[in-house]
C-alpha cells in the first residue's frame, strides 16, 4: 500500500514536470553548491548505513574461536591497565 502511494506521487510529479511551461529561472552557484552538498551527505549516510548493516550481518554469521578475546574485551583490558598505571 505504501509503495503504491509513493508510485502515484512520483507519477504525478513526473506529469507536472513534463506538462509545465518554461519557468524562466536559473540556478545560481549557491543553489548548485547546496544540491551538491545534499547529494554528498546522502551518499555518506547511505555508506554509513550500509557499513552498520554489513557489520551486524558479519557479527551474526561469524564464527569465533573458543577463548578468543573480542575487541571490546580487549579495549577494556587496555583501559584497566592504563588506569592501574595511573594510580601507581
């Protein structure tokens, strides 16, 4: 149902775009820069989202060796050692 609504909105938008007369407008450099920024930010957001999903799937399907220390446990050990050295 949601996809049907999105599809209809896209069709109406394309029709308005195709059937409109000339707007006699221009895009100044500030607008072009803003559009480029939006595209780059969107690409960065998609890349981060893909990375997080990929890591989640990798962690679900990865096989850990018995007795292996995870990166979180390893960083906790390093923090404990640093704290012990500071207290001495």
